[in-house]
């Protein structure tokens, strides 16, 4: 599902809201998750999952075109762990 499909589904379920209002809610939702992760925090949505970040150490990588060694700096990357309810839904018959 892409963002526009999500907005359409939300509009179908909430016809009393204008499209601009739904888009604003979705923007706020994703902005808040992004902001919390950028601050090093964690976001947990019960029944869905938890967003957090993980540290990646600096390493030596390889340029796939040239085969040349490249230094890759340490960085934080986003991580998602699915909740129990979503895992159960995925594995239903």
C-alpha cells in the first residue's frame, strides 16, 4: 500500500472528514514517529509493533561497480519489530 491508497482508505472509512484533514492527520502521525526516532526514542503501537533505531558500526564496504574498498561510517538505522497481534494475523490459515 502506498500513501495515496492509505489516504483513500481512511477517507472511505471517515467520509465526514475532508481529504485535507485526513492528509494532515497522516502527516502528523508520520512526522511524530520520525521525530521521536531522530531523538533516539522508541515508538510502540500496541498490537501493531514498535519502531526504534539500531546502531551500525563503521565498516569497510565495497563499491559494486569498481570493486574498490570504501569506508562506510557508523550510523543509526530504523528498525521495526512486529507486535504479537500482527504476527498472528500474518500466520492465520
